[in-house]
C-alpha cells in the first residue's frame, strides 16, 4: 500500500496562485504516473492533469490548459501542480493519484477555495 499525501491547498483570491504537492513515499515512487483530479461540490471527480513516470507525457484538461502546470521531482518523491490565474470555478477538493499498471493509490485530497 502506498500512502499518497497531498498538501498545499487553501484559500486564495481570484487571479492568485497555489502550488499543490503530492508525496508518494517509497523507493519506487518514480515508477508511478501521477494524475491530479478535482471534485467540485455536487460534481463528479475529473482528471485535470497527468504526468508520466519519466516526465515525458503531459496532459491537461481543457479548462486548466495554460494556467496549470504539472511537474515532478523524483528525487523528492513528489509531484506538483502549479495553479495560476485561479478562478472561482477552480474551487474543489484536489486529489493526487499514483498509478502503475493495475495499481492505483489515492490521497485524501486537499481543499482549494478561490474567492471572487
């Protein structure tokens, strides 16, 4: 079992920035692809960004393209989601998922609230 843990959420004003972190402990941390999801109140969980284990492949959901950047530092067992130009509609609980083959591990989420 891999204990994935997100951090870095909080309250920010429209136009502000936050950087979320996702710690994936263990020596094989770098072998996992990392996905960031978010779930707004009353809505389904949606994948918004993906980075492959070797940081070769990046994907973004349309609503965050150009504003959010996913990255990782395998030496620190950590992936990041830099979020700029935040909007009230970005308010959600943000989840990190580590995935390798059929195995996937989720964190408990971190709340991001963007005030107008």
